[in-house]
C-alpha cells in the first residue's frame, strides 16, 4: 500500500513539473518581451533634452529622473536614454519651464543636469 501511494505521489510530482515547465516562458522569450519598444511623443509635441550625467543606475536613478520630469508642469511624455545619460521630454511650450525642471533634478542630487536642446 505504501508503495502504491509513493508511486501515485511521484507520478503527480513528475506530471506537475512537466506541465509547469511547458507553460513557463523561456529566457529568450522574456528578453523579447522586455525589448518591445515603447512609442514616445506620438503627438509630435516640441521636445527638450536634458543631459543628466549623475544618472548612475539604469533602474533607480533613471526611474527617478523620469518621475521628477514627468511631475513638471507642461510635460507630456518623457524618454530616458540611460546609455547617453540624457532625458528627452515632450512638452507644451506654453507651460513648460526648462530651468525649473533642471532645478527639480538638482534638488534630487542630479547636480550636473543641463538643459541642452529645446525645439
């Protein structure tokens, strides 16, 4: 009886593992999903570009820069290019103040931030 119960449990375990692994996303699939590009500034609004050399981490620093810029008045969309240490911001020119955005980033210790291009 113990042997039969052990075999039944083993069969459920093996079957459960096979079912689970068949439905698990592979690492290649995860990479492809994560690499899906996101549209930026689809409305074609004017942009401002910031150089943020103090962005040291792709996850926490870049996310904080995006959060700070998104909170600025007149900002429509924000795109972070971590590799070049830049932030591109789609703006409403009538409401956006680039110097205030720089000051906000400086307040969060991104001390060397510069507004480099405004369209």
